[in-house]
């Protein structure tokens, strides 16, 4: 059911990653809840300019101090989100599940340069308020719209084409978000979903993204939380 990453996807991603061409070797997880492997190479995102530095500084602070209880993605997955958004030249990213803005900040590293925008949906008022503060500190609030409420209802407000759709909310709701927003994803755009290991993914959504002819789907970081990337074909 879960396909290996294809050569074409690797070639598309390689220019965005500042690591050795040799595949990273994984060390066994150290054990305990949430344990995961680590790469044998140190990977660090370096700021290209002052704009990136300001955003990355907030990303680092949020990752260090606001992770507990807020269900934000691991840093490695945040870097992956940025790489895919960069690869497709994203100008409109739609995110379901803002939390405190951590993954959104990774997208903003790209959107700030492309003149794009982030539309992000959050049901929890406290988290949305914290995300707003984080976006302001990062200097990206001008390109971010936070929509508060039940995304199953509020996403119907969207009418513009989507370059990247990121799903990181209620797992059983992924199929509904996909069915409602897939028509807006442009050819060449991507649908990225988090928590996609066989243990956590909704089988209905997995079936949809792997059997719909207009999408090519790969699964990444399966030793961790699991990420699916579905590219909409031209």
C-alpha cells in the first residue's frame, strides 16, 4: 500500500537540501515513547538573509519552548514542508491545523520570497492566539490569514487555487478535507498529510490518495510520524 519514493521526486528535492548526496544512515531509536531514529549527518537550516533569520529564530524558539501539548511537527518534518513548498514555487499554501504556527512558519520562509500567502485553519482559540503572536514576531503576519472555527465548515470559503495543501488536524477528517479541497489544488501542486504511519493514518484517506489517478503519492519519514506527499499530475 505504501509506495517507495520515486527517482523523479528525489531529483526534485535534491536542490533544496543542503546535505551529502549519500543517503543518511539511521541509528536505531533509543526507546521510550516517541523515540525515533536520527540521521548520521547533522542537518541545519541556514538563513539566506535577515528575513529568513528572523523567521528561523522564531521557529527555533517555538520548537524549544512551545512544543509540549501543542502537537507541532518535528523539526525534520518542518524542513520537509519548506523543501516541498520551495520545489513547487508555492504562492498559496493552505494548512488545516495551525496549532501555534510552527509548520506555518516553515512555509512562510518560502511564501515571504514568492510574494505568496498562507491560509491556515485552527479550531482552538488559545492556539490560534499564540500562533498570531508567533507570526507577528517572525514578521510574517502580513501574509498569514488565520481562520478560527471548524475547518470542515470554514474551508468551503476557499475559492482560489492551492499550491500546497497541508493536512495536520483530525486524522479521520483528512478524507473530508481532501474531497472538498482537491479540486482547488493546481496541477503540479501537492497535498501533504502528517501522521501517516499505518498505525495512525485513516485507511479511507490512504485509499483516496493512492487510487485516485490524478495523484502520484509517496510516503516519507515513516520511521517517525510519517508524511504522505501526493503530487497532482498535469
